[in-house]
């Protein structure tokens, strides 16, 4: 799957490179927001993590490119590597792109979830990840 990701992202293409830079700039801006903004985002993201259907829906949107091409490339790069913790990577990304929650704050709120909340979130994400993998494999075949 990683070989096809290389086909999707061409760093020599100006649009691809600009989109990727914009996504990285967004992450940088979120990390450099005021402390009060970051704390508010952490609180909102913590509440959102208690709703697995919402998180799964937004991660599906992220993978489909609704947040931008560079953001989609970032999500698909996580999807292309099955040996990494894709659930954690996608949750952290959606925290940044939807709730403007820095990654380290997102990790903090994840750790505060109960075991049953984590299990429900993981189950919802497994469905989204499975569907996205299926779509990516169909794109490769077609």
C-alpha cells in the first residue's frame, strides 16, 4: 500500500507540496496557539472523544479529503503503514484539524478515558479504518 501512496503524493508537484505545507502550517499554528485556546480545545476534544460515532465520522471525512488535500495525504500516510498505531495517529490528527487540539494535549485526554470508552472508540475506528483500507485497495486495483 505504501508504494501507491508514493503515487498519490508527488513532492515535485506544486499543488501537492503546497497542500502538504499548508497542513503542516495548520499543525504548527495549533501547537503555537495561546495556552487558554489550547486548554479550551483540549476540553472540547475530551468531550468529543466520549462520542465514538462522531470521532469515527470525522476521521472518515479526514481520510476522504474533507479537511484538505494535505490533511488527506497525512491521514493516508498513516493508513499506508499498518505496523504503526493507526488509531492513535488518526485520533491525534482529527484532534488537530477539527478541534484545534495540540497532539500532546490530545494524548492527555485520551489517557483520561475509561477502559470502556477506549474500547468503544477503538471498535468504531476499526470499522472506519477497515472501510478506508478496502477503498484504498480498490483504488489500487482499478
